[in-house]
C-alpha cells in the first residue's frame, strides 16, 4: 500500500544505550523495509533525486526493495554512491532527499536513509556487494594521488578507480576513514562498517598508505615528479577546532570536541585501561555548541560516566543546527 504511516526505526532503550557504545539504531528487518519501500509513490518527476548531493537513483533502488530484489537495490545504489552504509546512517536526509519527497507535504516522507542503510547492511551480510569487474573501465595508465581518506577522498577514489585510474590514498593517521573514524562515535557509525566500505574500494584496486603526512612524508612536488602521479586530489577536510579565546580554555578538563572525540573514537579512550588513553569527563559536563559534533560529544560524555550533561547554545532550541534525530536521541539519553 502506497502512502500510509512511516515505519519507526527500532532502537536500543535510552536508559540502556546511554551506558554502552553499541549502535543506537538497530535497522529495519526485511519485512519492514519492503513495507516502507511500498509507501513510495513512484513520482513521474522524482524530486528526491534532486535533493541528493550525488543524485542516487532513489526511486529505482526503492522499487527494487519493494519487490524484495535486494541484490538489484545494492547494484543501483553503488552506481552513484560508494559509501551507502555510511550515508544511510549519517547523511542529513531530512534536509536533502527526504525534504523533497511528495509524501512529506501532507504526511511523513519515505524513509530513504533507513532504506539505504538496510540495503547496504543486507548486502554486506549476504556478500552481495562484491566488486563487479564490469564496473571498471579499461586502465588509463595514469596514477592519481588522493590526500586524505575521509568521505571526500574515499568517494573520489572510488569514482576514479572505476574510470580506470591507478589510485593511491595518503592518510596522515593510522587508520583510513578520516572523520568517519575519528569524529563520529561508534554508537552512531560503527567503525567496522566504515572499514567494510573501505575494503570495497581496495577491491576496486585503490591503494591506501597510512601514517603519511603530505608535506612532510612526501611533498606534492615529490608525488608528481618522483612518484609519477599525474594528478593530486587534496581532501584534507576541515578538522581543526575553533576556539573562542576566552579565559580558562587551557584548564585541565577543557577539550575541543575534535580532541575529545578523537581520543574516544580512534584511540579507544572509552576502553581505558585496556587502551592507554585516559579521558576525563567529571560528574558535570558542559558542551558549548549545538551542532551534530556537540550532540556526539554530549552523548559520549554521558556514556563515559558524566552524571549531568548540558548543551550550552547561544540561540534557541528550534535553531539548533544538529539533526533533529540526534537532538531527540540526546534528550532521551538524559
């Protein structure tokens, strides 16, 4: 039946999940995914596609799900998106594809992000997302270097590899993934899912060199003249914190969210003393800011044992830039 009520996303109970780092949302099962996909109206002019930054063939993959053809659905998704399991979890669909859905005018839009996640997870569990050799064009005989292995670098690598280029990614940290690894908490985006998506790029022929700081380990000139790269794509992200230059910023227990989340995510501070990276949160924690990073820091603080956690934001609650779902999850968790 088309239209109807949107299917809820199963979740861990709030008073359980705020004490662990397991994924909060549990994902649709097959029956729920098919039911949600059947809500799609198959619009003659699918506006959802125009709302997607990479123009995923949304109606086609949803139609495949509605018919239970999950193998077709992942093939359609992968034509435009190299990271569907990631995007299905962390893209702000409510401001992009779902904001254009006709069903959303009078009711609730199709849960496009949840369906994308379902398809990617199903494909991973059933080994349906293996690389098809026909996806790749003939080798161009040219090497491309990519600096940074965050979402931008990974996406560029996948597209260029399919076009027949010999691609090498250079990553400064010890693990590929960029902000997907160091910035987004495990309970929102499990690291093993990021690494599975990266493994798919390796199967396309992408090489990844970690612990390589471009400008130090290699200069751009050395990559071009000595290592034989024809082009370089610089995708180093925007990962530096912005301090407010106020008194007390250097006190113990004051972190940038960048440092805090990197310690917890990449350096596994949440598993201290198994990992030698202590992180202090105290009993009362204040997070200054109202975006997704602030929500991640606040919810991480709660899980690390802070009894009272506050979001401190300069505007009203309706103006919080964080995703609505993240704000609701944070409130539920206390």
